[in-house]
C-alpha cells in the first residue's frame, strides 16, 4: 500500500488519507501514475479487500494468499522505485 501511495504522491495526486476509502482510491488510480494494467489493479484490490476483512472482521488470510500478496507488494515497490528514478530523480 505504501508503494501505491508513494507513486500517487510522486505524480502530484493528493488523496485525503483521513477520509474513508483512501486505500481503495490509491489502488484504483495506479494506472495513471504507473500505467499499471487493469488486471494488476484488480489483484491489488483483491489483496486490499482480504486485508480489510482480516483487520475488521477477523477473516483469516490463507498463507498462500499472504505470500502472493507479499510478492506482489515487492514487485510494485520495485516498479515504483524504477519509475521514480526514471521520472522523478529529484525524489530518488
């Protein structure tokens, strides 16, 4: 989630993090700053929903899903770092 927020902020978008739904909004706008494909956004949104269910309703997240989520988070972080290096070296 932090990588998505960094990408959003680095592109001049300022989500209101005090407002409900800001996690969902940040994921949904990722195609704008990073050119992320819709399928990737849907995967990230599914992980966000699973985290939400776990945090607020106690629904367990299967180990395989948690590993897949962590791998996707690392991939997104790498992409955000590469984008910042290429497009916003002042932030690198």
